[in-house]
């Protein structure tokens, strides 16, 4: 497995590309590897059964031992591969500061609340300014900023010191 071969690139190489598609490619590659292992084990079992028919019962234990060694090696390889993937994912999460990228959020989900509050702030400003003057206008905008700040902290707890790691 070479690092330059994208088909055999591990999670760390995919992290360098920085996109979710790379992670999906990696998972698809692992599913393919697991499927190939399953096909190979089936072929080995068929070959072992054919060899047993040809050689007879006196070679049963040797054939079974040989087959079990192959299965054990494949299980070890699969476990090692999954442990390496899990460790790489943990390192990537630690490098991001424990935050998960929110690539699934649409533009409206990210900015919709802020735009709505700004749109509503226009008539609220007119009413507050007309009824209470400058102090009403200041109070209105402190409320708009406060509501947006609360929403930002709710969506991104890491904005407040000491809260990001505890919440996820």
C-alpha cells in the first residue's frame, strides 16, 4: 500500500484532502476489502473441502488447522485495519479540537436565524425608537445582538471557553 495510491490511502491521507467525500471513499474501500476477504475465505473453504475429498479423512486435522490459520489471519488483519481507522479518526477529531465539521448544514440553517432577526429588527427599531427614543433603540438592538449570540453559542458551544469539550 503506497501513500500516493488513492485507492489504498488511509484515513490520515483522506483527512489531508479535507472533504467528506474522501471519508466516504475510505469507508467504501473498507467495505470492498471486507467483501474481498469474505470471497477469499469462501474460496479457501471450497479448496479445503475439495482437498479433504481427494486426500481422505487422515488429513482432516491438518486441513482444518490450515484453514483456521487463514481465517484467523484475515480476522487479525480486519481488526488491525479497523483499529487503525478508529485511531486515525480520533486523531483527526483531536486535531479539529473535538469539533465535528458541520458540512451538512445548508446556507439557510447557518444564516437563516440571523437574517430573520435582522429583518424583524427593522420594525422593532422603528417602534422602540418612536416610543422610547434613543434608549428604546439601544435596548432593541441589545436584544437583537443577545438573541443572536445565544443562538450562536447554542449551535457552537466551543465559542464559550471551557464548554466545547464538555458538551460533545
